[in-house]
C-alpha cells in the first residue's frame, strides 16, 4: 500500500494562501510530492505572478507511528 497524500487549497488570495495537507502513511514514506506549486497561486492585484512564498505557520497532528 502506498501513502495516500492530498493537498487542499483552503484560501488562495493575492497576499495569503492556506493549504490543508494530509498524508496517511503505510510507513514507507513519500518522495517527489509537490505540496505547493508557487506558479499555480493567484496573481497579485496588479497581475504580477507569484514567484515565491514564506511559511507563516505550520500546525500538525500525528497519530500512531
């Protein structure tokens, strides 16, 4: 069984984006998984494309393992 990975966009505004990421693991780990594709985020109000991000906060829950 492989890991079940999801990335849900909760909010994608011109200055802030919020994502809900999950990984239901079978213990083998994950590799080459894109969590946030910066090029796919909303543009600024003047039409300028997003070219980078900064992580403001990470909240996590670990069950088992």
